[in-house]
């Protein structure tokens, strides 16, 4: 089974760029937006936040991405009709889908696992959101994910749950699992599903008026049966070799020991990658990050300008410095809001002078407003869609409704794509 472990490892490694991008997008979505690595003019590698601090600026964040995501998720929940099935009551699927849709906006990945099993909370069909960090699959280029040939995920269960799932009521089997995971607080189990071809005989029995399938290695049994029937003058069975495909699921330890093997007509995963152009994932949030970073830089710049303009630059003649002060004392007193700096006046020479500039003339405020308006346009969420009171000021209700519909049209693709994912998941629930 080591070959399956290696295949799973390669498939997981193939998605490493997606996981790295997801981690970055998630940081931006929840306000940690100064973590990108940059190279300073001196060749040093620092985060953008560290570099700003080294240059005397306090990195500030105006997290517009999270507000935008919250608005879109809210509209998603308001447009969905709650499901009313026993599986939904058990799984609370509406809540699962809301969190999955949020993941879909951030990473472009929607993955759920549908299984029929017994759990402490009840028996039946269970739906679980799958973390993309634990997921792997073969290369996919079909937006419907119908070309996947290998798929699976990593589980981390307690020893008790692992034994309950795989011991099958056998003490010997439970002891074996205990040895495989000796001294482990958590048990890593690799679930891997592969699409495999197999040969079988399609058998038609005229005597019984039945059609059945027999494994290819039982051909000798078919021949022996026909010999017996020939001696008795009975019609022979007709057989034809066919090649079919089936999904084979294996639950393996990291060392390759097989805990369980199952066959099924389909794997238990519903998945959607967005938009999956040439096999690439480009989530909704990706197009907003550069503008978000620019807004953060501008508000940090404005904050720095306001802080420095409060005191300005001090021009202090060297020959007027008091004997009991040094330049560090001058800087400390000047930085204090109520500081007093004594100095020795010189006849005919001006004393220390403050140079102050007006930050309002820099144009940074207008640039921030422009960037925020561009951010709204890039995100496709207008004031009308956010329900802001000013959106309809001076306009008719008809125009306001039209603005709302136009804004929703800009998001129609991502809503419809996620609806397709939910339909695939619901198909698994019905099977």
C-alpha cells in the first residue's frame, strides 16, 4: 500500500500553491494585511509591516475585504431556501453551506464529504466541510470535477474513535490498531479513493431468466457449470467479458497498513474549484488584495503626516544648545506634547524654529476616497446592495431596485457556481 501513500503525497504536493495562496488570502480576509514579504533596498527580507515600523510608521489597516465578504455571505443566506430533510436537521446544512460559501470566496475551494455512518450524534447521512489543507486530488481541468481519478483527505482521530471505526467489534483487530498507533494522542488516517478498472463476466442464464456479474477469476466455474448442463441437456449460460470502472476507497496508516477497503459507484466528496480556468484557481478575493494594500498604505501615510505635522521639524542652531543638554534630550523634549527646551540665545541670530507643512494639500485624502470607490466597483457590491441609507438619497425606489439588481448581476457567476456545487452535494445525499 506504500504506492497509494506516495500517490496521495504527490497529489497533496501538487496543491501546495493553492494552499499557500489560501493562507495569504485568509490573512487578508481577517485583517492581518501587512505580512507580505518584501526586499528592502539593502537586500534584507522583511514583512511590509516590519519595514513600515523600521521607517517610523505605524502600520494601519482598514479592512474593507471582510466587510465586503460579510455582505456577500449575508445575501447568499437571504437568497437560499432552507432545506427541510432529515439529513439537514442532523447536519444543519444551511450553516455548513454559509461557512463553505465564505471559504469559496476566500480560497475558491468548496469541498464537502458525504458519508453514511453512525456517530455519537446519530446514525445516517453526515455532511462535513473539508479543510483544503487536508484535501488532495489528481489534476482537475473539468469545472464539474468529472475528470478526477484520485481523491482523498487526511483525518486526525483519537485512538478511541479510530478503534470504533475500524475494529469492527474484534478485540484482536482493536489490539492491532493500538499497536499501529502506539503512544499516539491523535491517529493520522489517510482516506484515498481511486478510480480503478476491473474485468468481469456478464452472465445470462436462460434457465433462470437472469443476468448477473461474475468476477473474471471465476471463469472456470462458468465452464464447469456449462459442462454439467450439457450432460443434462440443459441450456448453457452465456457469458461475455466486460471491463468496468469502480471507485475503491482505502483507509491507510501513514506507514501503509490498510485499515479498511470499500468499493462504491462514486467517491464521497462534492467539490468545486473556482473558476478553474486551465486548471487554475482564482478566487473572488484575489482581485481585491492590491487595492486593499494601497488603501492601507495611504491611511498609514496620512496618519504619519498628521503625527509629524503636529510638531513639524525643529531647526535648532548648534551654538544655542545648553551645556547641560545633549541632542537626545532635545529630541525627547520635542517629542513630548508639553515639552520645554531651554536654549542659549545668540545676539542677532534666530532661535530654534519649527517647520510645519499642511497635510491637507498632499491629495492623499482624495486618493483614499478614490481607492475606496474603486474597491467597491472591483468587488461588485454597491451602496445599494449594502443597504446604505445614502444609496437611495434623491433617487426613486425603482432606480434603487435597479441598482441592487445590477449589483447582484455582477455576483451572479459566483452564486451560480456555488449553487452547482450544492446540487452535486445534494445528489450524494440522495444516493
